[in-house]
C-alpha cells in the first residue's frame, strides 16, 4: 500500500468536506482555502528526514534552502505566492553554529522567493526538518479553473528533468564530484531553482497543474488519476540538460527524467488555443517550456519513441512514498 493510499484510508473521515471553504487539488501536502470571493490561501506542509530525504553530511545551509524551496514548490503548483512559514527542527544535539548556517540557507531562499519566518520549534531527536508555509493566490482559483482537462489538452513541463535524480544516484555510488558537470548536477539536487513567478500567472490558463518532485511519471499520474484520462507522451520531447546527456546514454537519461525525484519543476495542461498565451508568458519570465504530449482518452501514461514504438519506464530505484506491505498492529494486537 502506498503512502498516499494509507493516509487516505486512515484519515478519510477527518477530511473537511465543505468545498466552499476548502479545495483539494491532489497536490499532496498542500491545501487550498477559499477565504474570500477573490482571495485564496494555500497551506503547505512537508517533512525531510535524515537517511530518507537527505544525507547526514549535507551542509546545514543547503538543507535549509532545499527544505523551504521544496515546500514552496507545493504552493507554486497552486499558483500561490509565499507569505510566511514556520519550521520544526529536530537534531540529536543542539549546535548554535549549525543553526546559524541553517539560517543562512533560509535567508538565501527567502531572498529569492519571498516569505518570512514566523516561528521555529527546536527539539532534540532524530534529524528531521518540517516546514509549514502559507501562500496567497490573488484571485478566485475556482473561477479561473472553469475548464476541466479534456482530450487533446497539451502537456507541458518546465525546465529540464532528471538532473537531481542522477546527482543523488552518483552521490550514493561515491562517484567523484570534482568537475563542472558533477557540480552542476549536485546544484540541481541541493539548490533547485523553481519557476515560482511564472507558475503564479500560469494558473489563469491551465486546466491542471502539479509539481514534479517524485519524478515525472509518478506526478503526472496524479493528474491522470483525477481526470480519468490518459497521456500520450513523445519521448524525444522530454527536456534533458546537456550535462545529463554528457554523463549517461540517452535512454538512461530519459529513465532519470521519468523516475528521478527532486526536480521541483511543474507539469501542467493547457488547451491548444492557449498555446500562444503560454509562450508569451514563458518568454516574459525566461522560463524554459517543453510540450511533451497531450491528454488522450486511453487511460494511463503511454510513452513513444521517435519510431512510434512504446518506451518502457522502469520502476524507480527509490520511492520516498513507498510502504511495503504494512498491515498495522493487527498481528500483534491483544
């Protein structure tokens, strides 16, 4: 049973059902709150645990930057600008020097993307970072999302995909990080740059949108599951950086793009007639866009190579959200 399936099963009766106040856009740990007729608030929560989401030797400043930016990526997928955030820091032993370095990472990310700190909770225990943030959507998202995704809607992604996932694989394999290409890949992993301002304005023309944090394959399926549609993906249009193509062969790079985590880009759909508006918006914010396919009536995600042959996506080597046959306390209950 997956992480998300277990959460839905256990906590379903606690979910708020007043759709006039709350809206669940399947954006994992981000929730949209309708507070006024023309204003929305988005609340986002995520946790990073040592050994699962970050390695023990990561710099405090890098950890802080990534913890906040990964949280902001959830706001980004709903078109929200960050307002403020709170942080819970758990560490085995309190270190003032480590905390000062951590604060410098927060400072760097807020200078780029905004938001201000409203509170810090500090406890001793296993190393983990939890971030809760609030963002604002400056319009009624319900009114601009008046068109549901439909067959033939175009599927776009921002940036290049797979760099962060490859960087993590290389770190875990102890591959030396002593050249410009390796340093670029590691920067993608530890210091991701998110298209936040572009995403805020994008919401007025999209029919669906999700962040890419668990890999394109897994995150695009969130859109498909909700819409009961399928996706026709053209492999040649998946955006790859020159660096990833220089390190591994092309098909392996595509696998990284589909299954590698921590890209923090966005995947979204638009109607074909809005393509010109989209390209104008991307040009205004200097945002790299790639149209990778379209929605179809055939359920599931179907990827085709340049010969129009199916491309098989391998299972991810590591899934932060996987839970292996967890059955709770039934066997040991008295």
